[in-house]
């Protein structure tokens, strides 16, 4: 029988693993099996599961303390010395040159290559102690200060990335170069979905103005994982999810018939090509169909009681605002979504930090604290890990002229501050220390990979065991590093 003409293009698209799998059939199977590592064969990636199904066999590896993660990423790098890491010595030496011994071999940006001539710059904002543990918080964050007893403030974060895009990419994917799966995608891959009508991983973006650092879709990409683990972005406006609504003139019966026909053709294609992405495509079409009913209900905040809008602030009524996205994050975890990413742009304050940092805190402070309070009053905080972080910190010396109001702070990867709440993290504590100039970590250094390992640990995942073989190597979120920060765990 002559070969079927439609087979050749499909065979040309076979992945290397599929090709080797087919080539091993017949007499070569036994020889190939003796050459390959049996453990490597056992670790081969299982076929993708359908929406609403468990993740990998054997996961979670141990009892989790969190079922959900809400990651509040403040894009642009908030200034730790003006928010969470007060330095009285800097106030005393305001305007002086920082000692060369403190700078050491710090990697510099072109903007701060002459940092020896830049004066130490004290924070213009007052700090005070809050909560039973006396956590020091800036006057710019009164609402966050009000939930101090729920927070674990980590002052000793560190990263090697010095510019925004590689730092954001490292934070979200564990690697500075694009192409790796994001943290939410790894969570989806490992643990699967808890709601068959919504994605496992949902993203929202707010804030920003002309000139602010952009956010790229690859920050919530599935990378080389099956595409069903891609983050789904919720937008403000008529279509919260692009291309989800039926076109004009197409009703639900017609859409159902079209999907059934597509599924039948895709199953035929799978029999020919054996590409697992075809099954993913079928599952995603079905999820999109179910989301046509679930997403409108999710994004409709009109049924929230008045006291909830009072809690989150008036901005929560404005679709697409940070406050609305925080409120929506709570609604998502209520419905079983595992990983929620809330990005907020506009924290890159190289100039006019006095005014711009104050404005950014006004946009976010009340809603961030409200999310913690709201989760707790619904008994969800114990199962939900909330993380508030930027991609690095900012310098203790000023950028620009100290005189006047136009000065700002440059990028600083050596130390910065974040906070966590709920989900098995110890509440009401400060972890780690920096030197008198908020320049170097002196105790409890916590790399981005350590934070990632800790987040996965709270979800019941051993970060060294959640791997995916790609191009001949077992990859993981934490690359080849990362230690769980057990001191901050309850």
C-alpha cells in the first residue's frame, strides 16, 4: 500500500522524544533499554491530565501548609530603605560618602558607575513599630502596618540580577534568560487543577504609565511545559479573557457542535502524530467552553457587600485597578485556583521618589492589607500563602542631585525586603538583617531561589523533585540551587 500523503508533515513535526520512542520499537528495544538509565525512563513526563484533574503521581510530596498562592509582584523594585528597612546610621550620615569598604566589589549599572561620589541619602519617611513583635514599617504603609501581626517581613532578600527584565524573569522562572516555565506553571504542572471550570494559574496586571518597565507574557508562560499550564490573564473590559466569547451570530449550540467537530479531528490527528500537545489542545478548548459561564460570574464584583469595598478601598470598584485585582484574587482562591499572580507596575523610582513612592503606596497599601484581612476573616489565610515582593531593592545613596525633590534611587540587587503572610509562614516576625547602610546582607541571606523553594515547600512540593526533562536535561524551577528557609515556617 503506498504511504498516505498526509503522514509526512506530521512525522516531520515529531519531537525528539517521540521519534526515539517510535524508533525503539522492534528488535532495538532491548538494546536501547540496557543503554538508557532505568531511573531516567521512570522519570519520563506523563501525558497531560484533563482540567480539574490531579497533577503528577505522588504529589504533593508531603502535607502542604498552603493550597493556594497569591503573589503580589510590585514591578519596578520598591525601595526597602523607605518601606521596611530603616537605617538610623544613614540618617546620621546623610549627605556623606558611603565607605568604600561597604561598597566592596558590588556590580554596578552604568547609572551608578560613579557611586563613590553619590551621597548617602536618609529616608524622608518616618518609621514606627507595629504589632506584638514591633515590626518597623514606614509611614507610607499604614494599612500594611495594621496587619503586622500576620506578616513575616524578610529583609535579607538578594539576587544577582541588576536590571529589571532579567530580575523579573529570574523571580518568575528561576532563570534570567527567557524561555523557562513560570512559577505558577510549575505549580500547575505538579499539582494539577482544583476547579475544572477555571484555569489553575491566573494573572492580572495593573498600574504603570508611559516609560514604566513593560511586562511580557512570557513572565507567566509555560515555557517547555505542556501549554495547558500557561497562566491565563484576566483583563478589565468587555472580554476578561481574550477570544473567550462567541463571535457575533454564534450561539452556544453552534459553539458546542464546532468544538465536538474539532475534538474529533484532533483525536484523529493524535492517532497519526502522537503529539501530546494535541490532547492539551482538546482539553483547553473544553476548559474555554466552561469558562464562558464561570468567568463572567468570577469578574462580576457587584454582589460583593458594601463592607468589602470599604475594606479594599473605593478603587476596588474600578475594573483593572490593583484593589479590584486583589479582591478578584480572593475570589479566585475561593473557587480553587491554585496560583494567582497580581502584577502592579510603576515602582521604578530613579527620580522624584518622594512623590512617586508615596503615590504608589497610596495605590496599593490598603488593598494589600485588605487581602490579608479578607482571607483571614474567611478562614482562607491558613491555606493561602500571600507574597508581596519586588524584583530587587534600591540604593542607599541618591541618584541625581540630593538638593531639591528630583532625586531618586538606583537598582540594588544585594539586599531588599519582601513580606509573606499565611500558608504556613510564621506570622509577626522579621527575618534577616542588612548592614547599617542597607547595602549588604549580614544575616539570613535569602536568594530568589530560596524563596521559590520555600513557596513550593508550603505547597507540599520538594523543589528538587519537581522536574521536567527537556533537551536531555531535568529542569526545575530553582535550577541547581535553592534552600527552604525553614526559619520563617510555622
